[in-house]
C-alpha cells in the first residue's frame, strides 16, 4: 500500500485506474472502517483511504486537539483490509492561506447533530466535496453509524451533481452492542460496556414498536426508561425521524422509513448511535428504497 501526501501525487497515482472505491476517514481506524475498506475492495479496481482530521468540522471546545491519531495503526488496518493507497494530506494542502469557501447544506443537516454542533455539517460537506473532487471515485463508502452525515453527504452529491455513488455500510458493534467509534478510545473497557446503554435503549424502542407502539412518545419512552438506568448518561437528543430527510415523526406511518437516533455524553465523551425502527436482517443496509427528496 502506497502512502501519498500531495493531491498532485494522488491524481498521478490514480490516472487510468479503472473503478475507484474511496473511504474518507479521520484516522484511528477500527473494525468499522475496515469493513468499509473491505466492501470497497470487493467492488472496485482500486481502493483509496484518506486520513484527515478535518478542523472545519470541529466547533470551539470540541476535541480537535485531542482527537486520537496513530498513522502506523491506520496503515496496518487500511492495508489489512485491502486498500491500495492511503492519502494523508497536510492541512495546508486542503486549506491553503486565503481558503474562503464553504458548502452549506440545509434539509437533513438541520436539527440533531446540526443543532448541537453548529457548523459541523458545513465542515463535513466542504471536506467531503474537496476529497471527492481530488479522488474522483466511482463509489464512496460511509458508515451508517453517522446516519445524519450519510444523509447530508447523499444530499450534497445529489444537489451538486457529483458523479459518485454513495454507499452506506452497516454499523459495526462491540459484543456489548456499543457502536464502534474512534472516540470509544477515550473510554476504559468498563466505561465502554456501560456506554452500550445507548444501543440497548434503541433496541428497547424497536421492541416497543414491535409490541404495537405507534406514537413517538411511547416508542421513545421505552428508550428513555433504559437510558435512566445509567446515571452517567447526559442525554443530548433521542429522536424518531424520517430516515432520509431526518424530519421528526410524531407517529409511525411507514415503519421501514423511520430511524431512531440518540446522542449523549457519558464519562465526558459525546457518543452517537442510531438504528432502524424495524430491525434489519443481518448484513442488510438500512437505506429505504425512496431516494432523498424523492417520493418512491
Ligand atoms: O466520518 C468521518 O470520519 C468524517 O466526518 C469524514 C466523513 C471523514 C469527513 O471528515
């Protein structure tokens, strides 16, 4: 696997490459990232992984300075999962002096993470568009763990006619149910086990719906009861939303298009998780067949 730092070397390395699968990351790669790389490997001639901790998507007081970084580990995980190229640009290469352009996204970026982290999705959309322009991939792979981010990226690609297929990949979980995240490294083993309360709460909401609950109030009430069992949980939001446009639902009319999302601070670390309202068979992707902004 080749490590490339400059955008011009990247372009040269990808000239005449055939189909290109791209996995953008902020590094500190774990099994969740490896599953994206493996999927990209299976579906493309060449696979590029980028590692870039994007300052634009961190707000003041967030964890930019302490975000975990380990390039040796990233090389190992990316190569082990089948990447051909690891693109590790310097911040000045992506944001040169005088950089003054931002991608602002409405729709799915409003509310939830967008409300809690002002400017976050603009930072994500800006860097993702830059990376897509630099790599020109056939397909780009994103984890469903960041469900709202996936919806935002799909919307940017659709609205700005970016010629790439966006592929959403299922969340990889610990045995406890905790969704894999680079930020889990801030927690001890015991804290990680306790943080799995977020996943248990979402499952309780799924169960409540399966038992017949149809209003958000009672579905989310079941999740709240589970969250209340862990004193460390400082809930940011718990929501039942339309899976594509992220608008809140009061009642479930189309269960296949409903998604549960949660964000909470535990042990000083902000964690997010999400699940479909109706559990999927193992390995299936949670994307409803309806396209963003479409009707069928
Ligand atoms: O999900 C992430 O790791 C980041 O938000 C992304 C998509 C790499 C953009 O910086």
